[in-house]
């Protein structure tokens, strides 16, 4: 017998999850003393923002494929 996969949709959109990820990383960085761990958290936040911008750009109506 094969097991059925759980095909549940996420409650938040991908864009919202990326924004939450970046917001949480920034909040954790504020509570962390200066150092390498804080720098890594800020890089993660910046990566989350970049991913959100790329996703927004890819799903924009102005972006069209070749004709």
C-alpha cells in the first residue's frame, strides 16, 4: 500500500512567508550582540528581502515571455 501525501496549502502566501522570515531574522539580530552570528542573521534577512523582490518581479504582469 502506498501512503497518501499531505497536500495541505500553506496558510500564508509565499510573499508573506518571505517577509516574515526577513522580519524575524532582523528581530533576532537586534537581540544578538555584535559579531559573526549577528552578521549571519542580517545576511539571512537581506536574502529574504531579495527573494521577495525576485518573486514579485517574476510574478509581475509586465514580465512577458517571447512571442
